[in-house]
C-alpha cells in the first residue's frame, strides 16, 4: 500500500512478503551452485557459496527494490507485475555478477550467475502464482451458495476482460463462455469452458441451468446487436457491464445492469472532452431556449454539471419550465437559475431577457420538429418558430455581446423533402447570415439524428402502443434512422459549441443506421411480450417522410476536427447570402393561413435542395 505522497508504508504484510522474497533469493543462490555441479558440490565451493551469499542476496534485493517489486500485491499479480519482476531480477543478477567479480573470488564458477537469475525468477514467480491460486480458492469457498450462475457472450479477448472485471462484482459465478467463433468451442479461459457460436447460447444456457447472460461485446458491435435482437424478451436475462462513469459513481453503481434500448445503437457512445468544456463554461452565464424539451432540458443538466454560474432557461410551455425549475433547484442549489415562459417569436421579450443577464453562451433548442404535423395545416408555424425564431435569438445574442451561439439542427435539413426539414435548413442559413452581421459572436450549428426517448419520437409512441396491447405501427419495413441518446445529443451540442468556428455546421459520425422495425421488435421483447401478442403493422410512409436520412447534401463534403467523431461541413457551390429583411417580409406576406403551394414554392427558392414529397 502506498502512503500519501508516494512513500512506501512498510506494513507487516509488506515486510513478510519481502522476507519471503529474500528467502527465495538465498535458496536460488544455493540451487544455482548445486545445479552448476550436478548436485555434487565440492567442499571448497560450499564454503565459497556461504561467503558470497550476503553479496548475492544484497544485490538482488537492490535490483528488486529499484524495480519497486515490493509494491506488488501478490493476490492480484498479473502480466505487468511479472514483467516488473523480471526486470528487477535482471538488475539484481547483473549487480551480483559485477560485485562478486570485482571481489575476485578465486576459482568462482561464472556459470552460477545466469543460473542464479533464472532460478530466482522461477521461485519468485512461482511463489506469487501459488499465493494467488490459494487466495482465489479461499475466496471461491467463502462465496455464499446463492451466487447466481452467469454466461458471458463475446470473443475470448472480450470474455477475458469481463472475467477480470467480474472479480470485483459480488453475487455472480461465471459458468461458461459463448464465443461467436465456432473454432473456440471446447477451449477454456481462466478455467471457464467455452462454447462456440452465438446460436449455441440457448442450448448452453439450458444445459448449465443459467438464466443470466452478460454481453461482453462493446456497444455498437454487430455481435451485441444480434444477441439483443435474438434473445431479448426470452427467458434469458441479458445484462451489460456498466460504463466507467458508473463504476466511479459509488457503491452499487458498478453492478451489472439489464440491457437497455441504448445498447442497440450501431456505434460506441461518443466520448467528449469534458475537461475542456468545463473550463469553457465554468462560472459563465448560459441561456438555453426550448429548455423544457427533451434536448433543451438535457442541455440544462449538462451545462449545470459543467459549473455554470447562472443558467437562464426559456420555454413557451409553462408546465415544462416549471418541472425543469424544480429539478434544477434540487440538483444544483448553488447555481443561479432563472426560468422564463417566453416565445422565441417575440424578439422584444428575448432582448429584454438577454439584456438583463448578458449570457456568454446561447444554445438554441426551441423548434417545431414533428414532420407529419408540420407538413399539413401547420406549415406556417414551422416557418415562424424554426426560421424567424432562430433569427430573433441569433440577432439578440449578437447584440447583447454573447461569445457563442449554437443552433440545434437536424439531419432532416439535408436534402429536405418536408417543410420541417426545409425550415431547419433555412434556419442554418439564417445563422450563417447573422454571423456576418455580428463578427464578435461565434455562430455554429450542430446536426444530429433521431434521439432515443425524446418527446414525440418513436420510442414513447411504441411504448404506449405496446402497453395497450398493440399493434405497433411502423411506416415501412425498410425505413431506417440514425439514433443517439439524449445525453449524447446534448453533450455533442456543447462540444461543437466549444470548438466551433463561426458560420460552421457540424455533423456527428453516427455509425450505422437502425431499422425502425428492429427497434419496435426490441421494445416488444424488452416488455416481456412477443410479436404474436403485440403485432407489428405497416402503415405506409407519411407525407414528407424519407426511407433513408442523409448527412450531406449534394455538393457538401466534411473535414475532420479535433474530435474524432465530429466533422465540420464544407459547403460547395455558390448559394447567395440570405437577405434577412426580405426573408421576414416573405414570411409575413404569407399570412396566418397561406396556401401550401405558395409556401412550398417560396421555400424552394430559398432552399434549392428542397424537394417536396407528398
């Protein structure tokens, strides 16, 4: 054990293990002599071994000390410890050789030195291996009989890591491993038998009487996806390892957890520069529009954790802003929170709020986002909120001296086929136009896909349909979408806002898209029901809906950024800069109940890639 400051605390256990090591070194010195003379050591060499023993032991002790072998925990010794041990033995052997050769003992057999090093290494490794074996057997015997048997699914490398980690998780006993490779069948890993092939899972579980299965493959792997889709909702209880953050969260947080919907994502979770973002936002005033929505509320949680001094929350919904205020006051009592019911369409109201608080950073999440709802009867609402509301807040941010403005955009802005997507693409162009008006403020936009569990998304819809007994309605068997979790979406917005250049649009590498029907099937199985009980029916594509979402429009390319999963959009072509006054005049001329043809024609003029689909 290490004392504070790095000094070694010489406890009784450390002294005991040091004594054992030095005893093994002395035994190795004698053994080296006996091996050299084929177990028939002459009398004169017996005396020579006694005279040189203190030098051999002292030099080896110095070598082991330089390698800090005394810090090792014998109970958890591993390959890294053995490499450290080998280095210490090498240093000790060289030191003993040099010392004894300098002393010029007459007739000393030099072949004793390599034998000494080899035997020392064997004895020291053997003593540690024996100690660890006895400790693990003692631990196994002390485990209560109620420990739950567990199957681990993954490659041998993944299973090996899982087995090591599980030694710190109480209550489980690994009964077997299922590897995706058939050739691994019949082997063993850490004395645990291996069965090959994912199809063998059910048979192996039944043979061993196991009902709990740990998916050791990483999030986003194809094996994990297959296992989730095949075995969710069966009698098998699918489990997952907690994240590193959960391990650090305190007692009980590192326990195995049931698989969740997020485990179906086709990529690993996005890792972000939390330290850099914290340094950026710590002590700042931040304003968030749409703060009562799924993304806006999560943005509030994320920036509050990053240490903002004052959080200004704006939302048109009284109920949503009230619930947010209660949550934030309880979770962050030290933070100044200000909660406004305000509409982004009202520029004067936004200007008054921003002038009072002078935010350093503005996140704009307020938007109408439901494609079918905005496609019929409510098209003008999408323009007023998504386009003019964005312009209002972006200009107010520049006028009040904000350092950053971040627009939350969507993949539906790419080659839009619906009014909602076209309005968000127009909002991106509005932000770029405002950036030219206010060079003192950095304006960026962030595009991402669908968010698991957000209000109005398919997950709450499917969950409600399953609770009613079905059917679950999917528009098309081949429809796919990119997905991310709500925390990932919010963190991505903050990350891009921190690193973005003014006028830039950022996109996330979302991995592989997910079929909506697979999502529906998994939700049905996670509810403990089958498709026979809750059927899936196909209703056909809705107005303006695509089968496949895109990340880049024709003529667009991306370039890498400092973050491996974020890419900056590099637009090609000669789009004319937006004339904001003319844009406002056009929307106002449309009136409260415009003809849909006129509205769509005007959108096509301002968003050339917009191609309406009825």
